C-alpha cells in the first residue's frame, strides 16, 4: 500500500527542497497550444466506400466498415468525417436507410442483412469514390485490425522500422477541455482511436509534460495532458487521470466535436513522479484500462493491478530511485503484463518532461512501443518492445 498521508506530506518537505534547487517549478513553456506541423493530409474526409461490413435495415441506419455506405434510395448516405476501420462483409442496401461510417474490426466474411438486400463480401475489395477533399483509394492501409492475430486491435501507421521518438505519420491538433488539453490526430488518420491521459508530478500543473502529447497523437493515439495543482498527491492525481478518461468518453458520445464517435473505448493512464504513482493507483482501481505507464513513479502501488504496466526509472534518481519502481513491479501480480526499465547514463528525476529526455529518448521509445502493443493491440511493435535497451537493466514477464 502507498505511504500514509502523514508520511507523504512529511516527505514533501525534502522533495520540495530538491525540486526547487533543481529549478523545477511552475510551467515555463508559455505560448498558445497550436496545431503541430507535419506532412500534408489527404483530406478532411476519406473516400466513400460502396462496400463494407454492416447491417442494413428498412428505414434504419446501416453500419459500414469503411467510409460511408451509399444508400439506393433518395435518402443519401450520411458522410462521416472519417472512415471506420474496415469491417468484414458488405453493407446491405436498405430501401430507406443510409449507411454511416462505423468502427469495425477488419477481416473478411459475410455481411449480416436485416430486411435488406446486401450480400456478403470482403472489406478489402471495396470500390472507393473520393469523398469531399479526399482521394480515391483501395482497401484501408493497415487500419483494419490486421496487425494482430485476434483482429481486436487498432493498426495506425505503417509497419514500424525500429524503436523511435520521431514524429509519426499524422498531423495533430490540440484543444482545451475541462480536465486539461487534448491532442488528437487529424488529416488521413482513420478512427477509431485509442487514448492516453498523462499528468506531471509535484509542483507540475500540466504544461510541463505537453511534449509527450504530439508524439503519441502523431501515431494515432489521442492524448490528454491533465491539469493538476502543484501540490496534488498521487491519490488525487489518480482521481484526475480517471476524470480525464471519463471526459473523453463523454466527448466520444457527443453529437459534435473533434472526437465525437471517434474513440474506440481503449484508454490508458500515464504520469511522472507523483503522477507516476497516480497512474498505478488509477490502474488498480479501474481494471478496464489498457495501459499504465509510470515515468520515475513516486508513491506507486502494485498490489491488485491488473492493467499492463510499464515502469521507467533513472539510475541517478535520488527522489524516486529505481527501488521505488522495483517495489511496484514486484507487487503487480502475475499474469499481469509488466515491464521495468532502469535507464542508465546519469538519468535523474528531472529527465522525464519530454520523450527524448531520459537516456537520449529511451523513455519515449519504450513508452510509445508499449502503448502501441497494449493500448492499441498492434503486434507489429511487440518485437521492438522486447528489445533490451543498451545499458541499464530490463525486466519483464512479457513474451
């Protein structure tokens, strides 16, 4: 169990002195949050697919696996902002129904028709008509659940060539929300998306960690940098992390907004220092989370955690030494997937504000790969995740 409130508050005195001596205070980034730069997008809307998986019904809405299934009646198909991940089968043409893009799992098979006339088929052979601002294309590019054996996965981006902290294939934008600031992929990034929420540590309020968000979002992972107060303890940071997850769910259910209908229901938490302790507490209380990534976690808890967990620590950290992370790792019960990486090279408690800070990017490389494998379920990244880093130590039960 984590330290009592009394002992935690007592520890803050020495921690505060260390942090202030190191110049770690309130956010000094300043400036507005602007869309990131990157490769141009194909267009705001993907192509309209004549086929896809789904249900067709008289006078009802049929769900198409990719793009928008066109209807054969005077009621035209409703153009979605982006295509769902291709599903199996072919959408039935309903007498008065329109097909709306939906999130499906890739694969081929027979479409299910309810009082419609659609026939089954494969999602990969659809004829595509260019949507508004989009270019005509064939089958979806690895966005169709084809990057894992079960088909229950999100497959954004091309095959990875190695561990990386380089910008991903998608443009990103950001917007303020109630619990912080959300960063999300745009352009030709196809929903649905997984999402991670991340918060900082003692004396941090949020913006200190913002450089993590464009990295994740550029690889198709929606990211919220959670707003906290500098004095929030790990348990309160856990509460705020979960509040951000809840807000994302509300945004997904909304009828409008940048994330309306675009989230897959796959959420993870992450945090630095006391935020790292908070992410372990959050994952212990909400087993439906897909990932927990602790960056130099302070005040963490391992007992009862059933969420795949990555713990990163620095060899020269005297505030949250690796012994803390080792204790959390040892407390996480089998068979919960878990990984502990100690980064060598004089990594202190203040080398975690960006994905390239600790170990020349070791922190960001493994954090991104872990999110890809367990948050999205993308098995293309698993061999990279299991590569041992140079220097330091590495422990895992992941096979």
